[in-house]
């Protein structure tokens, strides 16, 4: 379970860092068929549409130079895939981001 812990830690860290003053992070879970669905939604700055498809690319970062390696979500993506799951990002720039993770329960 250590790797799954790391994946959720990375997503939550990104959510925390996207909120500059006050905001919310809401985690919801549910079971659909044989899958657990975990949604992590924040009211942070959001992600520009042009960047959504690159989020899990190694070394891609939206942070200023020297502030991010661009490996966090790439590693997270690999961990989720290793556990036969999927990860999806929905975001509105200026409004927040929702990360949807689907993992098999057995």
C-alpha cells in the first residue's frame, strides 16, 4: 500500500499548493461495480485546458523554474496504472481541479 499512499499524497500536495489563501479540498469515495472511485476536488487556481493532457508527462510542470521537478503526477500516474486503475483530471482555470481515480477493489 505504500505506493498508493504516495499517489494520494502527491495529489493532495498539489491541491494544497494550488490554494493560495483560503479554499477547500473535498475527498469523496464510492463503489461502482468492482471499482472504488476516489475524487479529490479543490478550489485552487485550476489548470489551463492546454496543460491538462500533459499533466502526467515526465518533467512537465506549471510551477516556476526551480520550484517543481514535474515528476509528481508522472509517478502518480504510473502507480495508479500499476494497480490497474485510471486517473482523470477535470479543471477550470481560476476555479479549481478535480482528480478522479478509479481502482479495482479486488
